[in-house]
C-alpha cells in the first residue's frame, strides 16, 4: 500500500511507477486498486478509461467472485491490471471499516502482487486497510508538514501492527528550486523509517509522462527515479530482481 504524508506528495505516481517496475523486472502480474474513488488517477496514468472498476466491485453487495473481479478489471499493459476509480462526484463514497475487505482478499487470491493506491485521508477503512496489508510505503516531500504527518503515520502504523513489517519511506520531489528542504537522512531519522530512496523534482519528465498516460521510464529511459521504483518494487514484493 502507498500512502502520502500530505496531499500532492506523489504517492499515486510512485505507486503506479513501482507497478510498472514490478511488471517489467519481475514479470509478475500486478493489480492496482485505486482506492481514491472520487479523484483517483490510475486510469489517467495508464491511459485507460474503462466502463467498470473498483466501485462496481464494492457495490456488488458481497456477490463479487473471481469471475466478476476479472470482468471488472482493465488490462493496462503486459502483466498490469487495474481496478480504476470512477473519479466522479455524482455521489459520495462513504464506506464502512470492512467494506473493502472482501475485494482485497479476493484480489490477493487471484493476483500475485496487489498494489493499493490509498488516498490521503483518515477514516475507518483507511485505518483498517493499513493495519492488515503486508507492506506500507509512506511517500513524503522534504518539508516540515510532511515530516510531522509522516511521523504521525509511521507511529500509528507501528502501533496498529506491532508484529508486522514497519512502514517504509520514499522522499519525493527533492530539490524544488528555492524551496528550503529538510535533509533526507535527517527526515528519515526523525520519522524512524527505513529510507528506500529519494526522487528528484523533475517536472518536465513527470509532467510529460502524466499528460501522455505514460510512465517516466517511457519518456526518459535514463531517469534515475527508475532505479528507486525498481528497488521499491523488489523490496515490497520480497522478490529479488533476476
């Protein structure tokens, strides 16, 4: 699961690029669950606009099964499948603590790797989801508000799951011109999380990729962020690269 310390920190972008790295490097089937139902971007980032997605699975009232889940998924690329968010505001999405549970369990049984794009919000189902998944990556920018939120997230996650893997940290958008920033090692030490990597601020590459529905690796093959995505992918799946 990927969660942002603050809105706009780039957790969705990191999650989607890690999925791309897992599919290419490990040749494993990956399913992205875009859990930000009103504003999710998984469909946009993979240039997909499917008629069905995660809202249909949640609305199946306990009747969702492997066949139905497969029908609701859209294939974005080789080894990559999506359960996209509707990204519409015609209704509100107020879910209970365990409403996502059946879909998550079914996804885990049918796909080798399931990646959750978790929205930057705090409610019962987000808390429950963070308590039950295998690995959590906190994505943060190197400023004070992100530091406070990342620390709060890390402490809460550790308390929720004392016997599970501790959360990991990726620092994103490092080196914004004229912005005072907290040093990455100091940031990670304060949050008390393992720092997986740091991604430089590169609006040209990431902006072009987002607008084209591509991954940054498709825009610029030498982008150093690709190494962070690969490292994160092998770490969270616990499967070494061939």
